[in-house]
C-alpha cells in the first residue's frame, strides 16, 4: 500500500507559481488601499468644502439682516460661532470672523470679513 502511494504523482503548485500568485494578490491589495485612501481623503475635503459654504452663507445672511452681535448657531452637528472685533487699522469698520466646528470641536472652516460700522 505504501509503495502504491509513492508511485502516484500528486498534482500541486510549484514554489514559483505560489510566489507569483502571492505577488499578484499583494499588488491587488496595495492598489485597493490606494483607492480607499483617495476616497476617504476626498470625503474629508468635501466635508470641509460644505462647511465653508454653509459658514459663508450663514455669515452673509446674518450681516444682511443687520445682526452684529456675537452668535453661536448649531445645526446638523456643526457649530458656527460669530465674533466681532474692532480693528485699529481700519477706522469705522469691524472684523467679523465666523468659525465652523464639528461635534468634536475640530475647525472645519473659518471665514473673516471686514464690515462697515452701522454708526
């Protein structure tokens, strides 16, 4: 019986075939990781762009409505804070800064504008 098993050839992959298959698999995983990283990075960029646009819209809307006091607005998990301060370089003007933060406190967008005093 042992002689019978020794005489039969077992079909198997060689070392070279196995190494080539592993190399192809590693290249596939590496390209997949690059694509995944690009998708994650573009999602973060889009979140910052959306926050910037929302912050500018809120700032312009509040300034058009004549709102000149510091405000903190919260919506869709974001917090937009308006700050007003006088700037000694420009007489008769104020600097308005709007900062948008996410729920963890990370700054998503910051916009600064110079507006004329109401007086």
